[in-house]
């Protein structure tokens, strides 16, 4: 990505009030979009709708790592699946 593309993307997000410049810090931006006003749902409601929590995500990852570590596929086609 070159400078022109990066600055154009930053300007777009800045103009649409998706990000704001963090005061006192150079090259630091913060996402400020409000999911509830944009989508009508809070982040918690979205997570519940797709049944996603940090605990279940961590548990799935640990289970897949455990299976891959102890039961590798013989033909080399073992792939992790995330839900």
C-alpha cells in the first residue's frame, strides 16, 4: 500500500466519523463509530445473535490446537475450522 492509498482511506474514515485522531499522539487514530446507532444492535447483542463470546472462541481454538497436535491427519489435509 502506498502513501496515496493510505491517506485516501484515512480521509474517508475520518470524514465518515468512523475514526478520530487521538490528541497528543502522532499517527494514532481511534475507531469511534457507534454500532448501536449504525446497526441497531449493541456489540453484546451482536455477539449473542451469532453465539460468539471470547470464552467459546478461546475454547474452540484450544480444542483445534489440541486435535491438530495429537491427531495430525495422515494425508496432510488437516485444516482448522472456525464457526
